[in-house]
C-alpha cells in the first residue's frame, strides 16, 4: 500500500471519477449536449459553446516549464484556494483527520478545515524569533493527533518572513509517510529563495502551492497550481470539478505565459521590492509606527501605537489597508500591500 493510499480518505480512493466528455481534435462533438453554434461575439479560440478541456495539457505544459517540474506533478484550479480545499476534502475525514497550521498565517487553511469539519491543530510561529517556524513544536504536536495535512506558508502571510528552509525540511522529514506537508509559496517570486518544488521527487509527501495571483498580476484570472507527487495529483483530479477552469481563462493565461509577458516579470518584481524597501524605511520613521517587520513578499506588516486611528486615517484618504487587530499577537498591526510610488506616498502622507 502506498503512503497516499494510507493517508487519503477511503471514500475518495474508491470514488469513480465523473466521466467527462473527452477531447478529440477534429472530431465532431455530439457527446456533451453542447449547442453546435457559437454565441454572437464569441472571440474565444475553442468556442464558448464547448466545455473547456479539463486540466488543459498545453497550459499544464507551460506551467510545468515555468515551475521547472513534470506535467504529471501539476494540478490547476481556481486559485490556490481551490487546491487547499481539494487537499482538505481528499485527505481529511470530518471529526477525525486533523489539519495543522502555524498562526499567524493565511486564513484559508483554517477555513478549509472548518468547512470540512476537520479538527484544527495550531502551533504558533515563534513571535520572539521573528515568526520563525518551530519545527520541534510542529513535530511533537503532530504526534498527539491524527494530523493528515500540515500547511506552512513561506513567505508567510501576514508576517512577510520566509520560514527557514532547514526547519521546513526538518518538518518534512519528521512527517515522512504520515502526513502531507503543503508549503504555500504564493509570494515566493518576491523573495530570493528557490522553490521547494524540486525537493518533491525525494520527498513525495511534500507539496507546494504556487499562484499567478500575486507576482504575475493575474489575481482576476483565478489560476493556482498545486505541485505534488503524481499519485497525489491523480487523487485530486478525481475530486476537482471536471471543468474547473473556464475556457476564456485557459486561453488568456496560456497566451500570457509567453516569453513576452514573462519577460516583464523581473522588472515589475524589482520595482515592487525597491518600493517595499523605501516604504518600509519611511513607515519605520513615522512617530505612530512602533515596528515594521522585514518582508520577503509584496506587503509589509507594521505595528502602530494606535492601529485603529491609523486605519481610520488611511480610510479617510481613500486607502484600504488590511486590519489585523483580531489576529492573536497582531492586535496593533496592519498589513500594507506595496503599491505604486504615488500610492505609497499618499499612504505615508495620511500617516505623517
Ligand atoms: C494570496 C494568497 C494565495 C493565492 O490564492 P489564489 O487563490 O491563488 O489567488 C495563496 N496563499 C496565500 C498565503 C496568499 O496570501
């Protein structure tokens, strides 16, 4: 029995996937109850009257090249949010199989656990050590309960720090075969760190989340990728809605993953990182700001003497920043996305 078979929900292993209408180039489609005519003004290549191709091979191929992994290691869905949901549903039986998270972190992991009814185990990041991962604490808590999934986020949202690669791999090695470790790399492009995706071949119980929503500037396209062992991918392909990614998005994103778009990335990322540094220094110099945390992402976490007042002043200037006051340990903090130099200046003025 493989480790995936041992970990996944038996119902999902036994599930007969929905038989979608297959794609055959050149053949006439009389098998999917589609209308034979395109709608007026339909500019799509394939025709919006047709169901899109599930896990479209060309897009998968391009993403595999982008992330330097094999196509069989990829699952695409509606943002990495969908992958988080699918992992939870495929591995965690309600009221039995737990999810371990390290707060303060991205809220979707806990949400997915709650929706599925999976117990949630929290092992906080170490605030005293700059929100670093405590690998020993994760491994000892994991032994106490039937944890199936561990989510780590690096760079972490909302604190902005990278977790130590050594600590992540210590967790991975400690979990081997007993739980799946999912590392969310949504902001990796803004850091100098290499992806952990290359480590999946040696550690099949490691998985990585990537998204086009942040550095690629495609949040509206809702396209995220799970990189994992082919056996995990095959399992999740049984669970994902067959036509998860709409045709217009498939075509637009496939087109955007061209050298022309990809060529614009380094400059844009460098600009954001330069502004991150400038904004960080300027924020730290404001009298109302008590701390600005070092960030490897496209946002900054700042602590305030009076966060409520800072929030109100930003709002009055027509600027929205993220209120973190309900997050444990961040009651005095706001999260600020790095904008254009002009937008950042407006924020600094509002808080001057
Ligand atoms: C923004 C973000 C994502 C991206 O989610 P999508 O559904 O792909 O847009 C994933 N993880 C974290 C931690 C994020 O902050």
